C-alpha cells in the first residue's frame, strides 16, 4: 500500500545531518536531509517496502532521516512519532528503516 502522493513528505533541511552538508549520495547512509511526514496511516504501513512510491522524484536519498507523525492504526486516535531512515531506494519507491518510535 503506497501513500497519497498529493500529500507528500516535506524536506525540512538539506544535508544538515552530515559533515559534508550539501552533498548527497545514493549509497547507504549517504544522505543527510531531514524530512517530515504526517499521515492517518499506521506506523506499520509507513515502514512497509515501497510505501513512498515517488521517493526518488521527491529527492530522497538513502540515509535521509524522516520524522513521521502517525496514528497507531487506521481507526485509532492515538498519535505516535516514528523516526526512520530512508533505505532501499529505487524507482519503485523507498522503505523506511524504523529506528525508533515514541508513543
């Protein structure tokens, strides 16, 4: 299940997380941009393979960090923050590697 591309993630900062600041890479952990994303989808959906179907077009790179404000389920009103790293970037989408979740 992909996300609604009409409401894409937003790049907050370009390269602030790396010492090379303005350089990006397509290798693992080569990114450094910070993104935010808000959705009514669950954290499990967001970290699924290929969820961000247009990640390359948006400019995401492997190693970019994304902070997501999400619900814990489709019908739940409980909100969570999930922090993930963009990985497995391809023309068909990107996966978030969930590194932490705050409830």
